C-alpha cells in the first residue's frame, strides 16, 4: 500500500469510526428511551443491569449505523480533500479516482462481511437474550414490576397504581380498566399480593378487601360518581405476560430472532399460523417471507459497499467541508435506500413477484448510479 493509499485509509477509517460511533449512540439512546429508561426510572432495574441491556441493544443498531457512518465519514473526508484541492493535486500527480477509492473499497468490503455476521448471529442472539432477561427479571421478583408511586401502563387497557409497599404486599392498590381512552371500571384494595406463574407465564394479582366500581356511561370521566358493583375479600386478577412481552416460546420463532442456520432450516418448516390453518398458498407465502428475510439481511449488510460506491464521487463533487451538509446528504441517501427496502418488503405476500430477489434492487441502483458518477469523476 502506497503513501497515498495509507493516507486515505487512515483518514476514512478514523472518520468512519467516529461517525459510526455517533450513529450507534443516537440509535441506542432512542431504543433505551423506548425500552428500558422507564424501568430504570421506576427502580425496576439496577444500573448494572441497565448497562448490560445497553450492550445487548448495540448489535441490533449496528446494521443501520454502519452504512450511515461509512457514508458520512467518506463524504466528510473526500469533501474536505476536494475543498482543499487535494484531489486536484493527486490527479495532477498521475493518480486516478479509482486508485484513491481502492483503500475505501477494502474498508467497505470488510465492514460488509462484519455486518453479515452481526445480522445473522449477534443481533438475533442479543435481542433474544435481552427479551429473556426482562422476562426473568419479572419471574425472579414479580413485586418489583410494580413500583409504588408510579402508574404502570405496560398492560394494554389497564392502568395500575400502588401507594406503598411493605416488601411483601402492595398497599393502597388501584387498577383502572380503560377502553377507547376512557375509564370504564375501577377497582381498589387495601392490600394486594403479586406472584408469577411460570407454567402459564402470568402475573397473578390478588386484591384483598377490594371493591369494584363502574363508571357512569353518560360521564365516564367523572371518577367521583361511580356505580358501586361489589366488594370482595379477595379479588384475583390475571395479567398475561405475553401481552407486554409476547410469548418467549413464540419469540424464538420470530424471523428477526433467528440465526442464519435457524433461518435456513425454517424455509420449509416456519409458518405464521398453526398447521391446520396453513393452506398450500399460505405455505408458499411463508417460505417467501423467510427467503426475503434472509436476502434482506444480506442486502442490508452489502448496502455498506453500495453506499460507499456512491459516496466517493459525491464527496469529490460536493467540495464541502461543512459537517451538517455532508450529514444531510448521507441521511437523504440512507432514507431513500431504506424506503426502497421497506416498499419491496411489502411484496412478501406476492411470491410470484420474487421479493427475495427484488430486495437487491436498491443495492443495484446505488451501485449503478455510483459507477456512472465514478466514470464522470474520472474524466474531470
């Protein structure tokens, strides 16, 4: 590797690592805010557990952060080189655009292969581990799921609240049933116990000295005038954990949680519905869904190379050193790519259109446009 190639290699690698790290941080923070920040704030998880969860979320965002980071890093490096007339000087020394791009292509190929491993192994394994950890957290300490002083809205159609806890029971317990955004029934109890049934994967709430009221249909928002229904010495309420986390056994059969070997084995065996409800036509659709998912993982990994092919001539032509301008270009290109991927993914229901092959169309489009721009950049 010559001096020029080493220089470009170091510049692009450093910029790409920085921008990939930035996008990983942004995407992880977004997932953390959605998934576990509330649990940390409510005291359901420790700081050590929270940090471990963050580490498990990183593999799932790398397939998106790598293309974005590589794209932005290359636009930054080549935009700066062009703005400072380094590209002109390199061409004057007899070096072509293709020789400048060689070390970048090497980085892109290595990153694509790395992304294949993430997509087909580390991301599904980490995601499954993450869901298992949250479920085990509730299994081991179900009382920790409901923190006194916090409104729990994890279960669809229910709002749960407890004023205090003595370590074994919840005190001043309240539960509201909500329909279409309005409270239809309210139950309260002096005390409540909470246990977990591992066989049925259900949380059992037992309200003691409880009463239940129905809100007046003409004024369901007025909590001061409910219609008393009954009083109970004990009122059990069953909360299926699958309502907030999905069945762990079913999660194992989600395509997004399968490794490459499991996906290959599932092509003829995976079905969205029970066997008695799976028609031959539905079986063909299911097989196409699996094949499309496999090809999508490959296509997403090699989107890095596709975006690099386009980013190099764009960076040379842009002649900008402004970080925001390059970032805007990168985001626009990436959004265009992902929108095409989503649109083609919708064709899974139509096996005759071969969405498993069409999923490569965005890559071919980006590479074709990049090749055209490369030829133009080489002539100037």
